[in-house]
C-alpha cells in the first residue's frame, strides 16, 4: 500500500512537471530611428562610443548581416510588426495608411499571456493595436518639448525626447505593468532621426574633434547609375543651412533661415543653451570662408557631430533600462534586442538619409542578449532581415508561428544549434517621387552579389560584386566578365519574387495608389 502511494505521488509529480510550460521570457525590443551600424561602437567603425548598446553584444550576440526589406521608417515598422513584406502587409511607403486590424506579433503575445507596451516613435497612424499600454509620438514627433499620445490622450512634456522616452519606459517597467505576467516592451526612440537636435548636455560633445569623411564622400556616381545621380540627399548639396546645419542666417544668401522658427519650440532656457553653443561655432565658420572640398568636409563634420550627439542620449537610455533589469533580477530571463528601422548614410557616396538598396541603408544594426540561451560574444553572419523578428519572438514565447509569416525564427541560429538558413534576401522600395528623390527599385542580395532594378521613370539594372567592391562604386551589370553571375542573379531574383509573392502588377497597383494619394 505504502509503495503504491509512493508510486502514485512520484508519477503525478512527473506528469505535473511535464505539463508545466517553461517560463516565458520577457522581451525588450529597442529600436532607434535611423541609427546606422557605423555609429554603434561595437561594429568597430571608431566614430563614437556607445558603451551601453555595446554591452548587449558583449553579453550576447552581434549580427554582421542584419538587413531591412524596405529602407524607410513606417514601412519598416510595419514589416517588423507583421513579419510580412511591404507588398503583403500593405504599408509600402510613408504615405499609404497602415491597417492596424491585421495580425501583429504583439497581438499574438498578448493572446499568449504577455503584458505588452509600446513607447516612443512608431510612425504608423491610428491607435496601436496589440498593446496594453502605449504612449507614442504623433507622426515624426519633436525633439524638444514633444507631444505624446498616451492611450488615446494627447499630452506634452517639457524636455528632450530621448530622456523623456526612457523615463516613460522605466515608469511602465516599475509602476504600470502587471508584474505577474511576462512582458513585451517596444522601446522606440525618435533619435537619431533628422534634424538631429541634441540634448543640452551633449551640445559640445565632439567640438574638439575633426572627422574624416568616407573615401567615397566626393563620389560623382560615374560608376553607378541614373538613380544615384538623380537623388537629392547629398550633405554638400541638399542638406539645409537652417534645418540641418543650425544657422539662423544663411551664410551664403544672408537671409534668415527656417531654424529661427524651429528654435521657437524651445523654452527660453533651452534656447539660451543652444545659442551659447552654436553661435560661436557658426561665427568661427564664417571667418574661415571655406570653399570647395573644404566646405564639403566642414558640412560633413557639422552633420556627423549632431547625428552622433543625439545617439549619446539614446545610449544613456539603454544603460538605464539594462540597469533596471540588473537591479530587479530580470537580466537572465529577458531577451534584449537593439536595432534600427533601417541603416543610414554617414557620408558614404556623399549622402545622408537612406531608402536605397546600397549597403549602408540596407544594413541595420542588430544586437541581442539572452543569457539563458545565447553565449556571450557570439557573431551572427547569416542574412537576417527585420522580417524575422516576429517569428523569432513567437518562437521564444513558445507560441505558434502563423503559417503566413514570411520571416523565419533565428533562435536556432543565434543559439548555435543550427546553421540552416536562407542564402539570399529580397528588397523593395516605393516612395518616389518624394523627398530625396530615390527612385523605385527592388532587388536581391546574396552574401556576395547584389542585383537591383530601378523602374517607373527609368528602366535600369545595376549589379555589384560586394567582395571586390564593398563600397559599390562599380556597376558590373554590363561587364562581360560577370555575364554568368548576372544570369544567376536574375534567376535568384525571379525565385525571390515567386517565393514572397511580388509581381510587376503589384508594383503598378502600389504606384497608382501612391500617385492618387499624392494628388489629394
Ligand atoms: C522627413 C525628413 C526626411 C526623411 C523622411 C523620412 N525630413 O521628411 O529627411 O527622409 O522624414 O524619414 S525632415 O525635414 O522632416 O527632417 S523616416 O525615417 O520617417 O522614414
Ligand atoms: Ca527611420
């Protein structure tokens, strides 16, 4: 009898413990707007120092081949949420509406028992769905004294948007969330988006430094194509004296710039600090009377320094959130991802902004920590896309991955349990004609080659050999030496379009919608 009882107790214990689901991890998905991988010090480009973001990679993994599917803000966020390409989720450009009624991974996690929050920039109009708590910037939002829409109500907060977003995030972690549930937190900074307005404490950071521009800063695009020639995103050409370079008087024309109006958003105290920092620097510039290449290099420095300054506040915020995890015993069971909605040009080809499929805007930083599963110091070289975040998070949460998601979970890649992965990625870009005038294109990239088709008002193909020409200065599409590779890449492109369901007819439909939306 005693033996029987003992057996019963042991077997029921086994059944119970087998039924018990493993503890679901918390997920913090940090995304900054337009943060180039070149400006995360863990990637080794020696521009700036981001110790807190780097810590994620030091204690986890760094992705050397992280890419987006459509290098522009709102579409990129839609891909990330839905796990589907732009032409499937419908948000192909910043102008078309996003349909919040479709499934997204936050809704799935919520249904699966998670407490969810979205804080900061999302840039998708309409009330966010799938979040227990949300506080988002309307549209692009403002750097100073920003408005937020918090669970439907508009509020305005004095100060700089980066620490404000961090404080709201910490407040949710500490005081608002249901601590009995695993959580999903989307912590999304506006910085370093244009026009790079620094937090007051960093106004003089890098004042004593001069940066050398990239080797192709003075590119004349002769080796590229019409699309590269006709863009409008050159630092020394399209960036503006007021909005971008922070001059109150245009040094060339002597006229007042629109920056006077922008400074009006600042309180008197904030404005005083700003003027105390920029006035002497702008006066010194006028004295120099620079011309030609020297002027171009000066502009590059003004742009890059402001851009990097705004990143410093982002890095501080990451540090505060990581500290909160440490202090509350949450580090082990929390997945932390740091990424951007796309890459950004820091003077490569002479450019700022993104949009193109050329490397610096196609590639995005991805750093990830999850001490329970990921070894410290891992480097991931597989071709990962922002399409893959949704299925990856569902995988970690132990939830079903809907069959129609187009990305793949990279859990087994980053755990080093598998090396089976895709060997090519597909890209689309639609927003043209528009600001910066980057023509419509789509393309395929393997680990070595990239084939692109620019269409609508041109019909041009470009191909690059990334091993021989990592800066993409030399279009080899018509080079006879590459004819076999060109055929192979055309085949790959057809495969990609079939696999994901993209067609010329879809392009035409999106174009028609875009042109009629612009007329309104
Ligand atoms: C604004 C910027 C552009 C930028 C787009 C899209 N101009 O229009 O430089 O390309 O946003 O950026 S600004 O004068 O408003 O700064 S995105 O990240 O939202 O897609
Ligand atoms: Ca962006």
